[in-house]
């Protein structure tokens, strides 16, 4: 005998699906509605960067510069953020061969794009990506194209710091020759691969609240890298000199000199 409860639909009602019986017709429309809602929110998430008005405005401004011939490259936007790619124009290079210092041509490009990126740096992190061609390099300063591309990206970051960018919003990364956009079979394609990409992240790097300690869960803060001794605590003699060497340069072996340029 079917159970009956107050203000409840009886089990033998046609709107209730019993075990072993087909589901009621309304469930099909309900399932379609839920599927459409899921797709809708997925699309919103994917277009979260495109819906950012600041990024939309920045994208339009940079595209106008490229149309006017002030710089060469492209601008793309996805769910992660906006990527601005600058490519070399003609014989004007961003960096001299095998070097990381930016040229006057590159500096002029950075000064043009700086006002647009500086407006975004108040809320978004900007990662400068360095890319090279596949010509091998092995010098005293750069062992591989990884070091070269990272040093070039760092040079761009240092230039931005001189243009009043907030340091906490900038980062440099080098990919070497491992993300080419064209085959490295001629000089024109290699010029396309020697590029600089500015990745404006849609989600900024998480920051600790003001006054919040860096260590959590009861963990003690890390010890300082160096220790300053008072005159009463400073040892004397040869042992004191060795102790001062160890404390002033933690991680180095006493008596060894640093090399490199």
C-alpha cells in the first residue's frame, strides 16, 4: 500500500519515479536546464579576462599602436589574462647578438607601452617572458639560451622599474628557444622567435594581510640570514675573524672568493 504523508506527493503519483520505472517527463527539461547553466558559468569564467574593462581598454590602445606602425606584434586575451607580444621590426633589434642589454629601439618601444601597462600594474601582475632563437650560445656570461632569455627579460623589468612600476607586480622569466612561433630556418623566422612577451595575469599574486605574520599554524619565523654581534659578543683573534666571515656571508665557504662577472 503506497505511503501517504501530509503535504507530500503520494508514491503512486505519475510525477514520482519509482524504482525500476522511467523518470517523469519534467526531469528531462530540468536536466537540460542544469546543463545549460553549467555551460553558461564555464563561459563566464573563460571570458573573465575579456570582461575586464581595464584590460579591454589596454588591448585597444596597444592594437592601435601596432596598426599605426609604432610597434610590431600581437595582443591576445584568454581566461588567464592578456599576452602582448613584441617582435623585432626589420633590422632594428631589441638586443644585440649574445647580449642582454636593451637597445635604443627596444627602450623606445618600452616607453610607448609603459603607460598602458603601468595602469594595469596597480591590480595585475605583469610577467615579462624572454624568448630566443635556436642558435646555440656559450659565453662566460651565458651558458645557454635559458640564461640569455632570462637576463633579457630581467633587463626589461629593470627598465620598467625606472619608469615607476611597482616592483611587487613585476617578474621575469626566460623560455630560451623552446617556445618558437616559427621555424628557425631563416633570419626572418628567427627574428620572430626573438621576442618579448608581457603576460598580464588576470589573478594577481596572493598577498598577506597587513600585520599578518608570514608563518602560520604556530610555526616559528625563519632565522635571519646574518647575525649582528655587539662589541661585548664579538670574539677576538683568529677565531673572531673566521666567525665574522661566516656571519657576513652565509652559505659561502670561508676563504673562497666569488667569481663571475
